[in-house]
C-alpha cells in the first residue's frame, strides 16, 4: 500500500514519524479504527503499565477488570435485558464465537450476511465477508456453504432500503436462518451508511422469523460513529448479539468481546465448550480496555466525535471536485468515492493515496471497487485539529487535481 522504504518508528496523537525523517505524517487511517483514541495516549499507556504489573495470563479465574469491563459494556447497551460477555482475541474469532452461539441456540445452520460486508479472515468470518474484499481462492474447500448474501442498503441510493429488506425477507421465508450478521455502517466497503431505519426494520424482520441478529461493531463501534455502538443511531431495543474489538483495548491488545443475551450463553455446554481459547479473558487486555473506556466516557469523546465529524463533513464538502463524489460521514467515519464520469476509478484512487503521501498524509483505498478514500481521525481531536486536517486535505486535493488533469 505504501513504499517499502517507509519504516514507522514513533507515533503520537495523529502523527506518525518514519525512520530518518523529522517531519511526521498525519494519520487519517488510525490502524483501521483500532487506535480511536490516538497513538500512544498517556492515559492508555498508564493503563498498559498498570495491567502489565498486576497480572499476566490467568485463565480459569475471573478478575475484577474483566467483570467491571463486562458490566461497562452491558451498561453501554442501555437496555433492561440480561447479558453476558465473552472476551476473545481478535475480531475474526469474536465473529466466529457469535455465529457458534447463534447456531447452538437456534439449532439452525444458515447465516445471512450482506454484500459489501467484511467480518474477518478466519473461519467462518471469511465466509461471511464479500468475495470482492477477500480473495476466497486461498481457502480451498473450507468456506461455509451455509451462508447466503443479500444486498446492503445505502442512504445515497434511492430505493435500496426496500430492495435490501425484500431480498432479506425472501431468504428468511425460504430458509430457517440462525442469524443475520450486519455491520451497522460497513467499514471495509468504505463507510457505507444505510438509512437510519434499516437496523430497526432488519431486527423486526429477523425476529418474525426466529432469526438472531449479530451486530458487528468491530469497526463502527467504540465511538467511531459518534456513539458507543453505531447501531445506536437507530432505535433498537435489546440487540441479540453485539461484537466489538479493534479500539476496545486502545490499540495495545487485540481484545474482542461478544456481548449476548444470557439465554444464548445458557445453551453452551460447559464441558467441551467451544468458548475457550488460551488467551480468552486476558487480564492485560481487559484492564487496558476498562481504563480506556472509562477515559472515553469521562471525556465524552463519543459525543465530541459527533460534533467534530459534522464540522469535518461540512468543510470537506467545500473541497470536493467532480472526481470526488458521494461524500458521506457519521461521527468520525467519513469517506468519499473517486469516480470518472460516474464510474468507480480505482487507479485515480491509487493516485490520490500517492498524492496524500507526498503531502505527508496517510490514507488508503478501500471499497469493493477499491475507489473509496476513508477519513478516520482519532476521537481525541481538539483545538485546531479539524482545521489542520482540512488544510492538509486541501493540499492533497489540489495536488491530486493537478495530476489528474495532467
Ligand atoms: C467489521 C469488521 N469485522 C471483523 C473484522 C475482523 O477483525 P480482525 O482483523 O481483528 O480479525 C474487521 C477487520 O477489519 C472488521 O472491520
């Protein structure tokens, strides 16, 4: 994605320094949303020290941070229901655990996922991911045949909500599905935003058919979209299963969590349970996560992300040119497409990333056509940070327009 000569040696806030170079790069990728609170934040570094000095891996016992973190995550759902939390390592594993939970509970096999969705590269998360985002040939025969894909709605495309819900209904009528897996805002597809009512209608539809909904918040959650969980843009009561990871432990440990209704966990056998791995419930990860989330809530960082995101979106609108289209954003998950006469232009997007590097700005191409540029600054923006980002992006776009026209 970037020249091999670049070696990252230090990072702080939204700056990254490369070897042999005094001038930092402005990071608008933030570890694909795994560093939502900025690089090497002092509060998180203190949590890392605290965690490292207290306990290493203790598997068979509860620890206070683990229980407090579970409580915090369940409170964040803001619902009356009873929930339990399972801590794993990495997003893919958490998605796999969520799917196992739904299959065990419903005694059904089929799982429905969305076109443009990305849920990881492990098994069965890979089966649920869009073929355009993951080269499935690498998996041989291993991918699950019990996955059905339906279209995902996009608030910028008229009629896409009805079409998506109708496709989903057709599938659920014809097949008893264990679960529908959904990103409330699609991440790898390029921050594709569905109409607000989508999540609620999806939940109603699934409930009518006895199908559980797994909400994959691995990229959209932990404040990225201006809420603790992005699904909270919609009015959803008692979600069945919510999965988080990435920024959960501030970027220092790949902690993931499956937050699910008690009744789902109660069907899991205690002997030979599939809900165990050497590093699950890791005290290092859960301690860092607890302190990180306490800090984010104390500082109202999720609300601030909403305000800063709205400001950035407004300013970005004035920078657009005909090749930069479909600007969208929720919280600090912003993106635009790069198109040529209305068609995706992946080569131009490549050029855009190169122009950004020239201006010492880190962005990357994503989307099913590799023509989307995502802007994902840290939630810890303050003072003149929005102005700095806009000034730097203006320089990138000016350079891009010159190269593109030439
Ligand atoms: C929405 C979503 N789900 C799952 C994953 C997989 O997480 P991991 O890479 O930690 O396995 C990702 C990774 O980008 C993601 O964006």
